[in-house]
């Protein structure tokens, strides 16, 4: 993807996440792949509603900084996902309130209570807690790297996608499903044959 265009799209997605209350203040970090070996990621410590295209930091997949600015402290788990998943072109990590409520309770997200959950998210693992920015957290996220979406214990949520729009949509859906789960309480999953049918779609 053209770097200029990628910078604009990433700033747009950050603003959308912020405006939709999917992240607050400087929380979270978002990235997009611009070619096989390079990504753009949000800078460290900045409010996600106020980022400009030129604020995004360019890194190669070895973590070398190739532009102005200081990358997010969590850039290493982004890099791990890009290295292990060639089809991943965008990663969104943030702290949406309802996902974070489940994360603090260490209560797994149930993706099988509506068709959209099955179709857009699939199985959502819980990443065990490690200190933000640590090598242990990078390893824990990589262990769940097969998933479209993850809840991170005591921390927040993460999604990946083939495009920024797909990663964004998965985060919006994840937060919706978390909210729904907290509202409906102990409801049954969709019937097993219906889940199987949806999974085959
Ligand atoms: Zn975080």
C-alpha cells in the first residue's frame, strides 16, 4: 500500500476508534502494513483522536525505526503478528470498556450467541496477563496469533485483519458482543447445527 495513503487511512481509523469510544485518551495502538517488510504504527503516548497522518511511525519487521517519532511501546506484538501471518495487513489494539470489563473479570468472550459473532469473530481466546510492553506479553499474544480477535486479561482487546477496515470492524463487533454478553447474562448459545452452518458460510 502507498505510504502516503496508508498514513491517512491509519489516522482515520484512529479517529474513528476514538470517536466511537472504542479507546480513550492515549490508550491502545494501531498499525498497518505498507509492504512485505514495513509497517506504520501509532506513536507512543498520544491521544488517538488527535493524530495526524505524519505522526505515524515507520518500522521494519525487525523493529528498526525508519522515520521520525517514537513507536508505541507495544509495537513488538504487532510485529510478531505480521511476521507469523502474511495475510495480516492491519492490527488494532485498544481498551474498549465492555471488552475490558470481561478482561478484568477474566471472563471469556462468547462468540456464539448471535450469527454476527460466529461470522465476524469466530473463537476469541483470552490472552493471559503480562506487563504491557514486556516480552512475555509479546509471546502470549503470538500464542493466540491464529485468532481474528482476542481479549487480553486485565488489559483490553486486539484484532487483526487483511485490511484496516476489517481489523476495525472486528474490534467494533467484539465490543458489541462484549456489551451484549454483559447485558443478556446467562443465555444459551445458538444451536450447534446452526453454528456449524454459519461456520461453513
Ligand atoms: Zn493496551
